[in-house]
């Protein structure tokens, strides 16, 4: 037996193990190995809520991506605990590590030790055949994908199948199938078993697809949160598998500081001779932001970024998502040329992107169990929401208010802005924590007073402790 | 039992029913009955993107031989285009609005005396009693036109003599009740009773019936006659009431007096200070305790005590300087605050019918409430489906800031553009914002 014969034999065996192109059950059985169920807990002040999401394996290091909806954006990464990863159809699990969220794709990254959880197959294996990438699906093409049942059914994998109804830029090139084709976060394939795309959580896409421009009307929302019929195509997914966050915070994050981007409607675009492209109005240029420093003004209309006109999307509102993504692709310190219309003038403004100010999910927090609240730092975004100039932004925010606790009975709500405690202005988070800690520790205290602001109105709240 | 006996018993029963009023007072009461009128009002509204007319029924009471009628601000407003009065004699005669004050929910009308003379119509007028002397438990009567049932008398008692009842959108969106307390009664008050008098057994007006809780059992409220008398004389003189504003929102101290180390029965908690208001500019802060106004001590421990304190501020001449003595922490200091004219949140309204767009001028206090930098712009209060504004995508609650790239600082700005559009319709560019988000729209013919 020489080496050559050996090799031939091995190749023949491998070929035999590969499923026939039309043998979908066999193709499915192989590709299920790219899917996992991920369990974790969201720890709050008073409870531990179990959460479940499905993910796709993207490399041989055991890296898994979960859809952005897997985690509430208000939740801080340090509240996410005890990640456990199951292979499809298995009750046993191994611990996973949360790596953070990527700002551009929204994906949450989790990693398992591939030695502990063996048999996983990265989805990239199915993304090319003989060196050629998966073709984009055609209209009416039959496609199929994977769903996983719930924990009580051992995350049993199952198959969904449909045909492509429409391919649209939202702003990523996305296919919309006639029926559900995969669970959000799980892959979709063609008849040859080639990877076509990753199903998104149906909410965001259906909001975009079925909402109507008459603002105030309720968008149609698909009720099926476990299965989705929309998937960004492989070409929109594969290039970003390398965006594994360097830290759980997801930083660095680029910041422009243009608030309330609103699309220009087609009639207005025509009036402004912009009918062949997209445009967005900047509602407000934020104080102290890179946009302000570079000279962008409120109500400027952005028509191009780095010389590239904004594309025209259907629906037109998608252009906002496009601009957001263009920013997310860049890094703090990058130079961005923003072309704007100001009145009838067109000008190009060069902005050096900054570092996104601290986000709510990154704030320091402190819980006071006896008083019944968690306070967190007042951040730049709070100032924007409350229209407070950065110089006036003292105080802390009631991040959580425990039901029927002393502060709740006094009338404090979550998200109230606490400006004074016991008549003393709380200029910093540390000062607020110090005052509250002293009150909490003092068992003889009968009451204390909070000055809180909500919706521009303030009230003095008296908190009874006895 | 024959027929005549049963009839006499019936008569007796009827007599008994009448007696509680007492023979001695019935003359005053009868005079009052003859002074109560039904009021039919047709008014213009600017909703849904066009001019519409709506009709309503209320009650009123004639106050003088020269035909002054007192009613509620929510019965007859400056938007009334036609007011008809049904006298006790059931004759109908026209009337005009003399004055209006939504803060106290009072309006004053005058009968068309020319018509009264020409037709030889007769009426009497009623007299005010003293609302400061009524007591809880005292029997009172409400007279009015509930559900259009002319001259309906209902009886009850005074349930409370000083109910605070502020409602910042109570009168078709206008503010009411900040400057007076109300008489509460359990006399049955129904829609249509509004503007009718609440009277004592001798027929003297102690209140003007105004509002009640829907679905509750006889929880109704009347403006005390002491307030009404003040307002009537102001309305006769000037057609409106001018009040001062400094921008303090008081709160009841209740038992916080101990916390703030205050002497008993003094001080008003400053619960909120309107941004940009005279009080804010003078340096007053939330959590300050107001001790006195121009040397006059104020006591606001309970909500019932706050309307008179608000009225004390409001009744100062516009532009006058108030010396407010304030306790902040352990210090007591004085602030001089120059008052401004009090304005309603509700600005002037108009409809641009060819656009199918109705708007309301953004007022200063509206701008404050919405945290806008100034009062530029008009608020969209309605659009008519299928008309240019609707087709362009404009909807209720948008604030139109610019038209043809020029800022809208008054209704006149937009009226001028509309007039040009009417003469020669052409695409018109609007800039509007909603919840701080700016959008552009084209009105196309």
C-alpha cells in the first residue's frame, strides 16, 4: 500500500460522507453542527432572569455570534452571567465566555473551548465550494434553514423551507422569504447546501419592511419571535466575522454627534434636485461633539460621505441606517468628509471623528437595597435626552426603583434624575453614593428628602424610612 | 274614595314638597329662577385641517338689568360665532361675548338689548350671595339646562368649601383652577348645567357650576361667587383678566416643615421653577422655601392653601417687582423678581383650508413645556386626509419652524405665504420638527 493509494482511499471516503446535493436531510444534518443554543442570566438588583438565544459558529476557535436582540441594550455586560452553550439537540452544555458586542453588526460574540464542545463546524465551511463563494439567491429560489426547539425539547434542530420573495437593501442586501426560513441568528442555505445568509431577529426587519411612512401609525410587527423570514446575504455577513470585540465594552466607538438624522422624502428630494440619491437632515448638532467642532450646523442636510453620495433606498428611511453603519465602520480619530446642503449652499466639512461618550450600559452603578434604588452616573446621553448643557449636568439617575420600596412609595420612578439629596446638590456620582450609603447605614434615620426631575418638572420627594 | 278626595290628597302632597323652601324665601328663589337662561353656542374650531362649526348647550345667569349674563368659559369662548339665549319666558334672543377668563372658567355675555327692547322681552336678574359664608352641609340648589332640559332645579348640600382643583388642560386645552379653590356640591350637575348658578335657599348666587367627575355620584364643583364677582368687574372693564407670572410652581409643604426646620404655618415649597421664567432668572431654585411675598407671610402647608398664594402673585401689576423672601438651607435671603404677563399655553389658532392644515401658534409657555429654545413656529393641530399637508406627510404635533426657508415667528408669516399660494399655487417647502426630529415637506397644489 503506497501513499498514493492511501490518499485516494481517504478522498473516496470523504466524498462518500458528503451528502448528495439534493439530499437535503443529509445536508441539514451536517449544517446543524454550525448551530448552538446559548443560555445565560441577566442579573438585576433583585432577580436573575434566564435568557436564551441561538447562535452560529464562525470559526474553529469556538467563536459564536448571537443576534443583536439577544441582549437588551440597557443591560451592562457585567450583568450578563453564566453563559452555557449547548450543541443542537443536546441537554448537556459547556461554559461560554462573553466577548462583547460589535457596534457595526450588532452581534454579540461568545466563545467556547472547542476541546470541551467538540464536533462544532464553522459556518464558513459551507460558504464556498471549490474556491467560489456562495452565489446570491435568485427570486423564487427554494431555500432552507435551521431552527432549534426550546430547552424542554433539548434544543432539537428542525428544518424550515421557503422561497425568496424579494431582495432588498435595508441597507444590507437582504433576502425576504415567503415564510420563516430560520431562527434568528441561524443560517440559511440553498439546495446545494451553500451558506446564503444569517436570519435576523424578525422585529427590526419587519419594522422596516412593513411600517408605513405615516408617522405615529403602529408598524406591523411579526409575532413570531422564534423564526424569521429575513436574512442579510452571505456577502453582508462573512466579511464581518473578524470583528470580534477587543473588549466587552465594544470600544473603540466612533462618534460624530449629529442627533436625530431624518430621511428626506422623495418629493422634497425632487424639489431639491436630489432625486437620484439619498439625503438626511441633521436635527441637532450636539454640544461639544466632533460635528460641532468641525462646523456642522443644526438642519444641515447630509448628501455625501467621503465624496460618496448617499444611496437611494426603498423605503427611503433606510438611509439613516446606512449613515449609522458608515460611522460604525470607522474609528475615533478617522477623518470623515461630510458634504451638506445648508440652505442652497453645498459645502464639504471635514470631521475628525471622536470617541463615543460613555454609554448608559457602561455607567457606574450602586444599589441600595433598604432604600430601594440603584443610582447610576449621569452621562452625556442623559444630558442630550433632557436638553441639559454639559455644564449643568450634575446629579445621578435612578436606574432602578424597587417596587413598594421606601423611594417608590415616596414617588420616585426609574429614570428620574436625582439632583439633590437632603437638600444638598449631588454634583458627582461618588457624592450621591456617599450620601445614600450614609442614609442606608443609619438605622435611626426616619426620613430623607430627594429632589428629582422628570420630564422637565421637578418635585421634592420625602422618603420615609420608618 | 271618590275622585275629588284623591285629587286633594295629591294637592296636599304637592304642597308638602314645596314647603321646604319656605314661603318667606320663595320670592327670592323665584326671581333667581327667572334669571337663569339656556345658552346655545355655535363656535368655530380649527381641527382636522379646516374650519368647522360645533354647537353646544350651557346655562347662565342674568346679573343685571342691562343684560349681562355670567356663564362658564367652556360654554362661550372667543371662538363663538353665534350665541342664543333662551330666557325664562322661553323667548330666544341673541347675545355677544363681553369677556372671557379660562383660568377661572368664567365668561360674560351681554343680551342684544336692542332686540330685547324691540320685542318687548322681560327678564329679571339674580344677586350674588357670599360664598365665604357657606358651610359644609348647607343646602344649595343648582339651576341650569342639563342635557338641554331647560330650567332644571336640583338640590344638594355644600360638600366642601375649598377644594383645590387645578387642571392645566381643563378648558378645551386651556389651563384652569390655578388661582381659586372651588365649592364642591352633591347637587346633581350634568352636562349642560355648566355656567348655571349654585344658589342658597333665598336664591342668592354662591357659585357658578362648572364641572363634575364623570361617572362619579354627585361630585360637582362650582366657582365661588367671591371669585366670580372679582372676575365679572374685571371682564366688564377690560374684557379679560391680566395676571402676573413669575414661573414658580408651588408644592404643599405638608409635614416637611419639620425637615426644613420651619416655624409652624409658614412657607411654601417651590416644587418647580419654569426654565427661563422671571423666577429662574432671579435665581430661585427648586427646593427653596418661599416665606413671604412683599413682606406678606405665606402659608402653603396644604394644597388648599396654594391657589390663594398663586392668586396673590397673579394679582400684582405686570412688570412690578416682587420681593420674595426665601429660605435655602439655613440661610434666608431676598430675591427681587419682576413679573411678566401670564399667558396661556394655548396660542392663536388658524386653518389653511386649501392645504388642509390647522395650526396653533407656539406660545412662550408652550415653548417652555416642550423645551424649545424660543416660541418660533406653529403647532399642527390637525390635517385633513387627502389634502396637500396630509399628502406631504405632515401630521398632528409637528411644529412648523420654517416656510420657504424663512422662520415662522407669527401666524402672519404663514398666512402671507398661504395668500401667495392661493393666488398662484406652487410647491412650497416646509421645515417641521417633532420630538426634536427635523423633517422637510413639500406642499403641492
